């Protein structure tokens, strides 16, 4: 399993619009892809970030998503008008620490 974390930087007045656009990508396309396990979308209290944290069976599944027409269609002018930048990274090592 891998975890893909993508931090989107947005203008504070566009945070809700960005959240909705990112949520649409996840609900309409990502959720239906082979190898997708689950995701969390979170918004920062400072109003300038939306973060997507997604679990996938493999990096190959994640790469295949990017080539789907649905993914390309939703990364359109509207999507890019509400995001300034994105910084995505794949993580494959996880150590979970819980209270004792």
C-alpha cells in the first residue's frame, strides 16, 4: 500500500471552491479506479490549503489514474482557476503510533 499526499495552495477566498473541485475529482473519478482504497480531504484553518490524503494499492494504480479521461477532464480551467499550486508526493513507509 502507498499513501499519496497532495497539498493544494489556494487563495483564501477560493478555498471552498477549491475544496469542491478537488472533492469532485475524488468522488467522480478517483473513487472508481482500480487500486484506490480510501481518501481524506482536509482544509487548513488559515484558508490557503486543501490537502488530499489517499491510500492506493500501488503506485502503478495511482499512475494509471492520471491517464484516465475523467481525470484529465476534471483538471480543467475551472480547477486551475481555484488552485495556485499543488505539491504531491508518494509515501510507502508507515509507522503508526497510538496512545498507550
